[in-house]
């Protein structure tokens, strides 16, 4: 029955059979992911119940947004989920980069030093920090930056971190997900050990974790292991595919207060910021986030196994434990990257009829092809892929807000490769 539907949607019989065999081998993995979703679902539900979320919380405010009960309650819900003293969850935080820039700029002062103990941060942070010259960077405000490179195995160089820390060191920023690098993504426990090490050297260092793509992948978050601030985007995991915009920062009360004064204005802080019409989607999104993240994880594990079994290098490997939702596949040629992305695009709920093409995107040093047919523009909790057209011809993909859709996307990508004679099946 299912096979007939797949065939009617253009999938070749051999491709379907191969993929079903892979699915059959993943039952245990999927059970583990479902169990994690259950733990996190209850964590979120508990926070919603404890804070007595009511229908009034789903209505927004306009204008200044004074006494926005829905916004204030949602921030308490986030604090309870992340076990922090306070949180800032706002549509005025435009994206993940903005949330990270906000938290850094709010908590650092001229003369302070920021350290990344985990090597190069996410591309967009280079301009925030001033690693690449940029107007308004932290560097322009007299905030210095040091980066401690990772060891060859991709893990922390504790000696070098110890040497880097000085009297000036006010804050460290630790990126949980590898993003689009080839280092490992870090587990929450590993991050906890790093934070403990840093605080042992200088207890007042503010430890911030870039939590993008990591939320609800494990049953604890970095704020459970000593992080003073966790930061992320609502058009990734915690928005559950429903939030149309937004970012969050959760952490210590005094640090969140700084963020609020920086986001709005000194003197105003958290008291202003109308939530307009977004609150229902923020609440419903965080409620769905654990199972949506689970769908994205299953899609990633499925894809890793589909392509690994055909001889492609995949990071993480098919069997490895996951710390985020990103999957990289080394396809090895331009033609394969294009075919993969065409397959994902054609399986999208929006813009399935358009064909993605490589182009010279600003900020990249090669052409990039992107597949994204999402309800929320640029949302990367929805099934999406991008591939820089350069050696080693990696495609990075993430998302899938339902597993049946993520699965169909991956099957479609393989179907394109197969139809173009770019792979042969076992
Ligand atoms: C996505 C991401 C960011 C930046 O988020 P944007 O919403 O794209 O600005 C920062 N760090 C990591 C690890 C990310 O995955």
C-alpha cells in the first residue's frame, strides 16, 4: 500500500525497497529517540502547567506591550524548561545570530575579553565579535577576543584554555553544535566538564552556550550543567516549526536583565515589547518542539544510514550518538550535490515545483545551492539542505517537522541521484 503511493509519487521501486530495508534496521534507534521525546514532552508540559498558562496568555498586546501576561508567562515557562532564573523570549530578537550578539553585547564592557574555548565560532559570529572587520562589532567597542583552537581529535585543549584565561576574561562562548564545521558536536555532559574546568580557574567567568540545533536532543540542557546563559533561535528546534520569528536567551537573572536593557532600552528592559500575534505559535511551538526535534533526529539518522551504506562518508556516522540535528554527507561531486538538493526541494510542501540552483551567496567563498521549501522562510527545523559547491562537496541538511515527510525527502534525494545514474544500489 505505502509502496504504491511512493511509486505513484515518482519513486523507483529499487530505491523504495533499499530505503525500507534501512528503516527496518533502525527500530531500536527510533525507540530511543521517541523515549527522549517523551521525557522532554513531559518537561515542557510540566512547565506549562506549573505556570498556569491560560487562554489569555495566547492573546498578544500592541503598542508598548506593557503588562503582556502571555509574554511574561512564556518567559517563565522557558525558565522552567531550562532550569534558569530568568529568560528573554521575544519576536524582537530577529534570529539566532541576533540573540547571541545581544547576549554578548549586553554582558561585556569595554576592556573585557571574550574567549571561544572551542575553536572558530559560527560564521555569522565572526562579524559580531570583529574577527572579520565589521561595523558595530564588539571589537569596535574595545572588547577583545581570543580563540583557543581544538585538539586534533576535535575536543578541548584544556592546557591552552587555562593559559588563555586572564584577569580580563569576562565571558566565554561555547558552541554546542558543529554547525557547518567538521568537528564533533558536543554532548551536554562534555560541555558541563568544560564549564567546570573554566569556573575552577576563574569562578566569575560568564559561560554562554550557543544552543542552536541542540534543544531537546538530550534530556538535559547546558543550563543544567553550569551554563550561565543558553541562547538559540525559534526558527530552529524550540519553535517547533510554528514560531514564525524569534530568539531566546535563558539564564541568570542579572545577565538576562542586562540583555533586556540592551534589547529595548536602559530603564525599560523587559517591561516593553508587544508580542502582537505571535504568542499562540510560540506556546504551541514549544509544546510541539520535543516531538518535532525527534522527527528531525530520525530523519538525520535515516539519511546517515541510507548514504553510509552506499559508501559515502557521513558526519555523524549512522551509529553515532547525536548531539544536534545536523547531518553532513560527503557526496564528492557538484552533480551529486545538485541532484540531492533537487530531490529535497521536490519533496517540499512549499515551492516543490521550483528547482534550486547554485549561486554566489554573499558571505560565502564559493557558489552555494540550497533546498528549502518551508512554511517559515529560512526555517531550518523544516527539511532543508545546503551545499557549498567546493571540495569535498559536502551537503548539510537538517530538519523534517514530521518523520514521514523527512523520510520522503531523503528517499526523493536518493531517487534523483539514482535516476541520474550518480549512484548504484546494492
Ligand atoms: C543557526 C546557527 C546560528 C545563527 O542563527 P541564525 O538564526 O541563522 O542567525 C548560530 N550558531 C549556530 C550553531 C547555528 O546553528
